[in-house]
C-alpha cells in the first residue's frame, strides 16, 4: 500500500495515498489471483493433509511472474501518463 499502512506500525501515512488511489478493480484482481495461487503452494499456510497442491512447474511459475511483471509495467505506464 505504498507505505500507507505497514505491519506492526501504529502510524497511518495518508500522504502516501496518492500512488494507491490510481489502483483499479482489475489491478486488485491480478494481484489477488496470484496471491491466492501462491498462498496455496507456500508452507507458511496450514492446509489439510488431504490437499496436495503439489509444486508448480517452472513454466507455470514463469507465467505467473510474467503476469505480475506485465501488471507492474501497466501501472507504471498509467502513472507516467498522469504526469
């Protein structure tokens, strides 16, 4: 959130909102999709023993990273047009 809120911090830095306000619904969808997918693969999250999410193939990981990279480029392009 561009430092507006940070984990374990009491302060809320509303002056950082400028770069968060241009995030649109599609941006949230892209990030949520990738986070949901990666959360199911990480050991930091408990899951039932019956769920075998398996390890993703390198091509799948590369595809997800490309989606995130494309998203970052699109947000930066959108922000540069506003200047």
